[in-house]
């Protein structure tokens, strides 16, 4: 997959960022753009505004259901001053892009590029893409690069912050999801002028449904769990495309699979048993094992999703079981191999890019069971049944 990265403070994210990412995707042949909020820019220390978590949340809320865009919290997790050279190394290790990584730079930054930490290494490692910002084409850039012929949107986060504080024109320059967060958390000095501000609801169609489920996940689980869910959705999308399955179904199952992860034990049991199946002794002892079953019930009852392949994928993602369909295998794999899991064995990482579905599934299952055994953890009956079947098939 061809990847490009677009860093920034995203304080707040605005339509200029998204239009820019969209232009990189549609004109330069990249498959995905990774938006990376800085923890602290070496050039903008002490900038005021949203906390790192607010900035991440606003980004997450701005791109629901779009598999061509993603975000990564590596700079925020790393803390301290964010250097691009460190980010490039991290992204290369975890994402393993096809060909050179693209690095999008506004032409307003091009002039100071040589002052960046280890700038000459960056030039060797990535394809630099110079985008037009407010000062179109103002800076010369004497190193190899591509110029992006993007529309100039005369808006900056600093101007937006000012307008939010002063009740100026900002609402439609910020994606709807980010706008809701600014209003709810009263960021940048926002305060409502009228009572009963409008609520943003999901639109019609599959994307509307996906956006609704994604918003529910974003607001009910921790941010790291949300990021895991979104990365699972993206990897499910990618794997579905590779294996000839419906990518939207993969995305939906992936984004939803952990929607019940934060429920308490009693509530978990309540939801799970609504599917009419038995609850075994291990599950009763540890109801969190039922979060997949509970999620399938929630999707059916709260979101009106009746596609059996999607429900099965969500229901079985934790334990698996004999006779799982291809979509369920994809989500099971994606849950364990998504990009924010940096503890993957290199062999598995290799398989993630190349193996066919059954081979990849068998490898992930083997790894999971091996891990559970090494930690002396309980293994559910479904997992054991599945392991025996796959093992038998492979040893024939
Ligand atoms: Fe899970
Ligand atoms: Fe998960």
C-alpha cells in the first residue's frame, strides 16, 4: 500500500487539511494518508488550544468511515518535541509502506526545512510533496520533490481559534464531527449563543450507518480502544479487498467489534444472553469474554443490522469457532494484527502482507493459542474446537 503522511498541530483540524489529503490521494496515486498530530512542534512551542487528546478526538471524529484516511498517535504517545525523522522511522517499521513514504509539506514550511532535525536523512528516506498553502509557491525548495497542485483554502487553525472565541465564521470550515467536539467541550473559548444547538446525526445509506456506529464506538470506549477499533476496521477493509469480500462489511464489523468492551459484568451478561445461546463456565467466570456476543446483539437491536456475516464476525472475534465464514476470519485476523500492535512477531507481519486467507488465519490462531498457553490463561471451548479443526487440516 502506498502511504503518505501529513503532520500538523490540527488545533483544530479544518477542511483545508482534509481537502489537502484528498488531493494527495486523488492526484498522486497514494492509497492512504496518515494524519499525525504533533505533541509539540519544534517551531510552535507553547501554542494554545486543545489538549493532545482533544486534537486526536477531533481528527477521529472528522474522518469516520473513510478508509483512505487514518490518524496515528505516535507523536503524542512519544511526548516531548516531535521530530519528523523519528516519526518516519516509526511509521516505516509499523506500516511497511510499498515504495517510498510520501511526506506532505506546506510550502510555508519549505523555507525552514534545512533547520529540521536530520533534514538530509529525511530527503533520502521519503518522497517530499510540496503543497500550496496560503503563500502559494512562495518558497524555493532545492531538493527533489513533487509539487501538489492543490486548491488553496485560505484558512488556518490560528484564524479559526480566533473566530471561535469571537463568534466569527468558523462552523462550516471545520468537519462536522470536530465541530461537535468543540461545542461540547467548549474549546478555544467557545460558548453557545443559543440554547439547543443542533445535533449532528448520521446520514442515510451505508456510510450513514457506518458513521453512526463509529460515533457510538468513539464515545463509549477509551480513545486507545477506539483507535484499535478504527485500525481493525481499516485492516478488515484492506483484507476484504484482497480476498474478494465486501470491504464495507469488513469496515463495519471491524469498527463495531469492541463496541461493548467497556460494559460492566452484569450488563455484558444481559446483552450476551439475548442471543439465546448457552453461556459456559469460563464465560460466566469472566464475562468480558462475551463482549463479541454482546456487540452482535447490540448491532442487531440498536442499529438494525441483520447481515449474518457481519454479526458472526463481531460475535466470534474474541474466541473464534469451527465453521467461521471468511468475513469472520478477516475480522479475527485484523483484531490481532492491526497496525497499532507493535508487538507483532516479524514473521506474522510478513504474512499480513502476502499470505492467503486460510494460511494467515491459521498462523494468527496458532500464535494466539500459543500465547494463551504460555500465560496459563483459560482457553474457551470455541477456540479449542477451532484450533483442533485447523490443526488437523494443516497436518494432513
Ligand atoms: Fe475484542
Ligand atoms: Fe479488539
